[in-house]
C-alpha cells in the first residue's frame, strides 16, 4: 500500500472517530508517570504479578499486536517504552459508560504512530514484559502518515536531517544526543555562573561585523534603509561590556558565517564566548579545562571517552605546545630560523606543503604548514599556543616572542574546539591591525574585517587586561556524543530544499518539453517551455535557483516518477 493510500485510509478513520463522538485531536491529558519511571520502580516485579496502583501514561504507539480478545501495544514517551496490555473484557468494563464497543474501536481505528493515553494498573506478563494493564484509553492524536518500516528504519541520511521529527520518533539514540546537548549547555552555564560570570545578550543584526575572519550573511532593513549583517562573532560587543565595567561576561548563542558546509561546518552554529577582566590566555587555558572536564564528568560520568572508535583521555593536565614546535616536530621545518620569506617558501615546498606561493608572510606560511601537516593529527586534547600576529588581529602581542601573539586554540580529534587570546587592549595598535584587515577587504578578501569605529572608540576609554575564550558548542557536543557529523549534533541543520538540485535535464524543441531529474530521484516534465528558458538554464551558475525562480510555477508540469 502506498503512502497516499495509507493516508487516505487513516483519514477515513478520523471521520469514523468523529462520528463516534470522539475528538481525534484531544486538548490535554494528565499523566501520573513516564515509561522510564515505571520500568525503574517495578524492575523487580515477578512474572504474572500485578500491583494495584492506578497509573496514567501517554505516548506514541510504536507497534501493535492484536490476538482476538487481547492486544499488546508498545507505547513510547520521551523517556522510553512500555507495553500496554489490552484485554477486551477489562476495557469494555472500564469504558462501559464511554464507548460500548471500545475494544473493537481500539483495534480498528488505531495505528502505529497514533498518540494514546491509557489508564490502568501495573502488571508483569507471564512472558516477563512489564505492562500497563489498561482499563481505559483515549486517542489523543490520530497520525495520518506511517512510521518508517520497523526493520529498515529511517536510513536515508538526508531524509533523517530533513525530517528530524521522524528521526527522533524512531531513533531513541538521536533523542539522547539532543538531551545530552541540553545537559552540556546547561552545565557550561552553571559552571560559569558559579564563578560569577554574567550572561548578556548582544545584537545579532550588526552594521559592521567583526571578531573573526569570515564571510557574513547580508540582509536589509527596510525602515532604516540600510544593509545589515548577521553577526559572525559576539566578541566586539562583549568587549564593550568589559570596557563598561563588567568583569566577567559571556554569551552562549548563534553566530552565522556564509561559508562552506561539511561534516564540521554549518552556516549557523552555536558558540560560547566569554571575557574576564584582569586575566590572560593562561587563565583561559585553565578555565577551558575546567569547563570541558566538568561537563564531561556530569553528562557522561567519565573523562575516558571514545570518539568514532578512537579513545580520548580528557584527564588533566592537557598538553600545551607552541605552533612552531609542533610544525618542527612533524615537518622538520624551523620557521624561527628563516631569514626571508623566499627561504621559508623554498623549504616549505621541499616539505611538500601545498599552497606555498599564496603565502604573503612567514607567519602565514607557518600557519599553512600547521593546517596542512599537523592539525588533523592532534587527537588528544592539545593547546596549540603562540600564533603569528598576521592571523590574529585581536590578540595582544606576545610578551617575549616578537612576531607572535598570546593566543591558543584547543584541538581534540583533529578539530579546533576552542580559541582564546590575551585580548589586545591598545587602541592604536588595534586600529592599525583593523585597517590592515580593511585593506584586504577592499582588495576582495570576503573574509576580512572592516574597521569598527565604535569599538575602537570604546577601547580608547580603556579596557582592562582581559582574557577571552570561544568554544564551539556544536563541536563539543559532537565530541561528547560521538557524532561523526556536525549535522548529527544540530537538531535542524541547514539543507537545500528537497528536489532543488537538478541532476540532469533534457529538452525536446518540437514539443517544447523540458524534462528535469532532481537529486531526490523525482522526474518532471514541463510543457510549452520556450527554447530561451532552456538556454538560460544551461548557462545558470545555480540551476536549482534558476529553476525555482523562472520555471517552477510558471509552466504546466507532470510528474513522471
């Protein structure tokens, strides 16, 4: 039976329920217990034993087994599953004043996927299954669409992300991931608040973006008649708060970067940024260790975890090593010894580091060597410290190493998980660095920052010595929940509309028929399409975008498959 046929049959059941005087979409239900509570409380109940305790429970029917005068439903709520033991005589007696044929209506008008409320006592069946021995039931929501096949489940990865609600229904481990995500963020907040940090929200819409090298999303405010940007970081506004007299501030929230999508990148993601007056990057390393080990212990109960089969030891202290030393350790190149950029480039080429010709300074070449040869191999927690000034425009100069800044990035399983500076507080030097960034931006660098004059004005009022830290929440959740992709750690990751990617198309000039096959496998024919439209589609840089704007909805169509 097709999905359309199933839906039609269930709509008929909706009408039958209404004719019986039952609302198939109830207003409320009051439960006394959740499934997990009952499973834990009565774990020692013997087979065949019944407890004279009235309980009320609600959840989704995941499976139905009907045997004449008996039926067994598997009911799933937020915490787990429990069996409903449905006996015709008991239900007819319990619902005599409500529905004279209640048991048969239960068999005929319910389906897997329906949400049901049930009242009864607790009993362990002869086969050992803890059950609610039902006296009364109420259909709370009639489901129109079938759940995925119980044997194959929801295996299409793209469909799991697109229909996350179904993914959550049929895959309990996915619900556990997001439950743990909530525990992780709550634990971070609690850790910081216990140390007198104050969470303050900063603007998402900004007239000048800053705080990171990233391409922003651009929008437009109609009333103000001005372009605005979605924030790429919360840094510059949080620093304004430090200038204003707060000594410990943080924000846990969304930031947006108009860049690639991969297993570790999503255009909108969650970070926590925090700033502490009178602290430096050494204090931030200690704070980072404290945050992550505390939430790991609280959520997982251990600091010995496994990520994609790789054992990870979060036990303190974590390794601290300079970028220079790591690159030298892996490649043999000592970037402190080079007297010129050309000498450094020649040595880097000999070490087979790609992209050398584009590097404009020894510092950028050092960072390139690190990213290409070192980063992916940093599996155990490692603080990589002391970065080139060229790639760190908001960090304070290193107090003893010229050309470097006091910055670290935390790497675990080959991924950057945290980033920190001893924050630059000199307004004159900060202006010089931002102006250099602005020159890159004017030259076409889409990720370079502009000059935020108001932020520079704030610095001129004076910002105390400050340590700053940013942690990528999505990547931390990936680590602590063993998610291979960032999309598994985000409830609703950004996806192209289904069928928006054109796999291939053809055009018949005689009939002016355009046939399009989409990535979803669907094939459509569009009729009376002028040749010029087909030619424009041929040349469109984004065929899916052109289709949605100029073809979809403008021509008659027929779906072939």
